[in-house]
C-alpha cells in the first residue's frame, strides 16, 4: 500500500513515526506493507519530528495527488485554501483520501463526500474530531443500533488545556495559549481554538453522523473561551461548578440543537474532571443509554492513531460508501439559539449604593426569572460590588433581556458576563 502525505508537521510527522514504530503489527492486521512514498511540504529544508530518509519530499503538493504510485493520500496540511482542490484532485484521480481537517469537512464535506462516492473512493476523517478518540467509528459502527438523542463533549484540546491551567495554576490565558501552540495542539490560527470555531467544526461533523443529517456548520451557535476570566473560574468553583468549553447537539422532535459555548457543569460530573489536552464525548443513545469516550484530543502520535486506523480500514475494506455512515440523509432544522432553554450564570459589577439589589432583583422578577444562587463579594476600592448569579432554567431571550436591562441601568459598572449552566445526563 503506497501512501502519499500532504503535510509533515505535528500530525504528518506523528503518522510517519507511528507507521514506523508499529510496522509489524500493522502488517499483521492488514497483510500488507504500508510505505510512505512521497510527502508534500511547504519547505523541504525544515527539520522534521520524523525520519524522512526514505521518503521523497516535494514542495509541489500536486505531485502527491497526481502521482501514479500513490494509492491513498493523507491530507494533513489543514485549512481550506489549498486543501479543497488538492483533495478533489486526489479523489478524481481515484485515490482514497484520509484527512484530519475538520475545517475542510465542516465547510465542504457535503460536496467532498458526494464526490468521493461518485468516484468510488473513500474519504475518511476519524482524526478530525477529538484527536485520537475513535468517536466517529463509535457513532457509525458501535452505536449504529441506537437512535442518538444527544451528545455533549469537550472537543478542543487547546481550549481545555487553557481552562485547566487557568483553574489549577491560576495562569494567564495568553501564556497558556503560547504553551499550547508550542506543544503543537493549537490550530495554525489559534483564534479557531479560543473562539470556538474549531469546536463548532467538530460538533457539526459529530451531529451529522449522529443524526444522519447534512453537515450544517453555519447553523452552530458558537462562543469561545476568550472572555472567560479567572474571576468566572473562581465563582464557578465557589458555586460547585467547573467551566468547560462544550459542544452540545440534541435531537428535539424533528429538529436539532447545535451549540458550542463555555458551560458551567456540576463539579462531580465525570466530564467536569476531563483536564488538560484530554477530550471526552458523552453520547446518549436510546438503547445503550449514556456512554463516554475519553482520550487525547490533540498531539502528534495521538492524532496519528486515528489517521492510521482509517488507513487500516481502507486496506481491510471495512467502511462502505455511506454518507457520513447513513444510506440516506434527513433534512433537519437547526433550532435558533434564542429559543433554547438553559440555566444561566451572570457576573456583574454594580455600584455599592443602597437599593441596588432591590432594583437588580426587580429586573429578574420582570422577566419571571428565579435566582437559584447568589454571591456578592466585598466592595472593591472603587466602591463596586462583585456579584455572581445562577438562574433557574429559562429561555435565552429572557437572559439577554436581563443583560440589556442591567447594562442600561444607572447602577451597572461593566458589561454583564453570561454563561450557560448545563446538567448533562
Ligand atoms: P502543522 O502546521 O504542524 O503542519 C502542517 C504541514 O503542512 C507542515 O508540514 C507544512 O509544511 C505543510 N504545509 C502547509 N502549507 C502547505 C502547502 N501549501 N503545501 C504543502 N504543504 C504545506 O499542522 P498540524 O499537523 O497540527 O495539523 C494538520 C491538520 O491536522 C490540520 O487540519 C489540523 O486541524 C488537524 N489536526 C491537528 C491536530 C494536532 O494535534 N495538531 C489534531 C487533530 C487534527 P512545512 O512543515 O514545510 O511548513
Ligand atoms: N487545535 C485542535 C485542538 C487540534 O486543540 O483540539 C485537534 O483537533
């Protein structure tokens, strides 16, 4: 089996290393010898994390996708700019493609999967969601008897690493992000990690596979972790919660919810204790009930594990040409985020003047919202009071009305932080 790789960075380098290290067991599983013959990179003179002595390197990626000896192309460059045409060319040339690129799939997956089916080749992408965790194979194969009701997961390693370090070591956001970049976890543009775009790409892929729908990345409500402060983390701890960046997809009648946002979850939930670069996805199926998938969400060899599993599937011909694991797809409406019900956390800074709390609670009362928990910290040097509130389960529109009313009031001193609070089952 002759393999051509596009990109020999963190993931591409990891793939070459694992293919070398486990060559014997891969041969025993497949009966063939896997050989990386050609790799396309940006700069052939760069140092690599893998031995490239027996691989021809090229700065022209089209050499890889057009090479007559290449049976399978591994697209491990990232982004959509150069990769869309490269993947299309490989498919049209009759080559199977494996990619770790969730941006490419979320944005162009519907057309690319169709093109692969038309050309009778496979397009596999286990590594695109939750790094090394075989969550796509679990949904497509292990859980295929179930009607999936919901899934909720930590699917961005960089974001989880940042939140964990901020909580455990009181570290600065920017400083931890720099470390995640050095460790090879972050996207080439790390705003994808911290603004939730990467998690939204992944959630749209998981939801399409779980519910048998088209990919609908543009419908995912997306909020990142960049506005989470150490104050939020401390309040959450005091209230018995942990803040995690979650992707949540739920079936509600004939529609689905898809949202990605920082979320307060009970500190005793298993997923609240998934730390560092680790990812976890909780899936609720009607037959199995709830099951949890946990493992490294990023990193060279962890991600290579998923890429190579797809390669072994192709060699062993285990995956047929379904559309995201289904023979037919449903058209499913995605529910507008404003219509979603949740409990909410609010953090406020108000002036310390007599009667402020009465005015504040009146705003909640006017929206028929009940306060479930309340903390007020001692007044600071500027004579402001720091407050954190948890509401009962309410409509998103109500909490946005409350935020607008508080921000327009004479006692408000800063913008109001709003975060979801979820009970996962
Ligand atoms: P890197 O930046 O480490 O590697 C990218 C590779 O692509 C480099 O080898 C680079 O070449 C090469 N490259 C970039 N542009 C071109 C081009 N125009 N032509 C040819 N080669 C090019 O990225 P990662 O390995 O981290 O990520 C690769 C993919 O895997 C992305 O889609 C990412 O989202 C995904 N992914 C990453 C994970 C991780 O832990 N890092 C985990 C799961 C998925 P050169 O080395 O010469 O600069
Ligand atoms: N940047 C991504 C993350 C890589 O941190 O999760 C894995 O997809």
